[in-house]
C-alpha cells in the first residue's frame, strides 16, 4: 500500500495524574483513532522523539506505546520511512469495531432541543433544483472555459507570485487594489459609459457580493424593494438576507414596468434591476422606461441597484450604455463582474458607488470578508492593461454569436415549432418558451435524467407563471454539444 506523508494528528488528550500509565493512555488513543478512521492506513505517525517533545512526556512512554501497537498490528515500521499505520487496517476490516465505537461513544438525548434557523434563511430556501449544475449542455452562466488564455493568465499570476512583497502579502484595502480600481474605472467609462472615479470603485468577490453589500448598506429590515418578475434568484436571496420585503414588478418587451411598480409600492426603498440584458428574459430596457425609473428614484429618494452582469456580450451590435451613466441624481449603485468574462473561479467583481456612500460601503465590505485576493487583483490589472481582456471579449463575442446561432437553429430544426425562442440577442443564454400547459419543472427533471441541464423559467418567479419555459445556456456548450443536446432535449419536450 502507498505510504501517506505525515500529517497533523487530531488533538491528543492525556491525563498526567491518571490511573493508567502514560504509554497505555497513548496506545489507547492511537487504537481508537485508527479504528475511528481519523488515522488512515499507510499514514505516517510522528517519530517517538518528536511526539514526546510535542506532548511533553517521556520518549520511553511513546516508544513503549508504539511497540505495543506494532505488536497488535495497528502500526508497522519501515526502514528509512519511519512508523506508519498498518496497511492491513483498511476498509471492511474495521467496520465491526467502528460501529461499536460509534454506537457507544455518544449517548443520544431523549430531550433534544429544537434546531431553529433564522426566518431569513427559511425564506431563502427554495425547492430542490431540478436542473443539473454539472458541466453539461445548456448549463447556465458558464463561459467557454476551453477558450480562455490560460497560459497568458498563468504567466501574469506567476509574475506577481514570484515578486511578492511584504505589502502584497499583508492585509489589503477593503475597497480593493488601487491599480485594479483605476483600470476598472477606465474600462467602465470607455465601454459602459459609467461615470466614476477610481475612488468610487469597490472590488468584490463577484456580482453576488455586490448585491449583498448593496442590500446591507441601503436597506433596513422590513423595507420594500422592487424586483423584476421574472428576475435573478441571486438578487432575491441577497435582499431577503437583508430582511427586505420583495415587491415583484412585471417585465415586458420594454423591460421593468415602472408605472406598475409605482402602483404597487410607490415609496419602495430600492429596486434591483438588470436593464441592459434582463435576467432571464434577455430584453433591453427602453430609453423611456430608463428615464421613468431615474425620475421615480429622484422623486422618492429610492436607490437603483443596477446589475450589469454580462453586458459585454451584446451580439447584435455595440453594448447598451449603462443606466448609471444617465443618472444625474447619484441614485444608482452599479454592480458588475469579471468572473463571467474570465472564469467563475476567479471570484472578482466590482461596484461603483456614489461618492457620499463610499465610507458606508467600505465599512460593510471590511466587516464581510475584508478584501479580495491581492494576487489575483494584481494579475487582473495586468490582464486589462496589456490588452488581453479586450482581445478575449472580442473573441468570445464572435464565438457566442456562433453558438447562439447554432442553438436557435437546433431548436427550430429539432422541436418543430414547439419551443418559442426569446432573448437571443445578448449574453450567454436564451429562453425557450414551452407550449401552454407543459410544466417546465417536469421537463427539467426529465432532461437532467438524460444528462442535460435545462433550468426552468419558473424558478425565476415569485409567483407561478402562466407559461413555463427553459433557460438554456450556450456560453460553455460547443456547437457539437448544442446539436446533440437539443436532439436529446427534443425527445423530452
């Protein structure tokens, strides 16, 4: 059996004034740890000298315990490799002893106290997901990871890792690494028409944290907030965690229906919105609706949380300017992410906050997780400054256009008009509406059973929709997978 390198031992508790000799206590501890699975077969144990020094006991006691355990077959000694847990101690051989230990080590109380969680978490709970989160066809929010320039990225990360300074290894600024904030402000001003200074940029671990910070800073428990119906589930969760009361406002072909929102809750404290590429329907908020929303926010003193999660990928033309760029009353908090463009595990995003709210957001971020990885922030700065970011976006825009076209064609060819495509002009997903009366939950479950991820549209509604649909991601699914996946999905539909 392969010998495992020495690792940290679980805490060893010995009674210095106990009745049992020290070597007996130690051998008994090792015996229970091996039987209980805390020490694995082949795992090295510390030398008698090191363990005696760590426990502050006699080396003779440790050696005696090891000799006893070797004689019983729990440990074995190898020349040049030290003492290890015996290779025969594995799997089914330990099962009877293990069950005996588990059955007697912790008595079960007959008067168990209730295990209560907060009401906020209870409200966040949703029915079990019916769609797959594996890297399969039509997984939502997944970029084309196989086309990411990993070699370039690795060089940039290695460059900063090799040149790490005391400052870069210490605690970072809660607002983020200043060079990245400067590069982000320049990028947003050029590409998204966002009006900001680097001092207003806050680097986050992604757009979800931006939504959470916005909810924590701007809202008190019990205050009403407009949300899009249907809308992004992550925004709902962030708002619920802050204790907000959600007011669903319908979305039509022009985006959020502002007049309906005013009718339902004219004095709402805030609104969470995806105006450039509505999640999940994909519509773009019209200029008229944008001005209506900004005017309402100015009149009522309400906040607008603009989630601009994947606006870089406007496939039918140039990206739509941000809502924040039109705001003259500084009522908009702008939230975006690098993770959708780069790769999800990067966990880097950004926010642009009004100048007079910088201190409040700084305090909230510092209290949440202090700061994002300085190493990745530095590498991201170079990735932007050296032009890799812009080139990657251009390549992905072309690739996603090809994949979107392939998916639309596959839907038309395979489903014979049973699915109606909407929201295919931008982003990395589209919505396929099901025939009236067909349950998107049932279709999603059957699709998962054959290895297809088809997120039900109804999961984005607070109230049950009149008509179901499927949210189909194409960003991380190549053309061959799209065609094969749609053939499988067609049999389900």
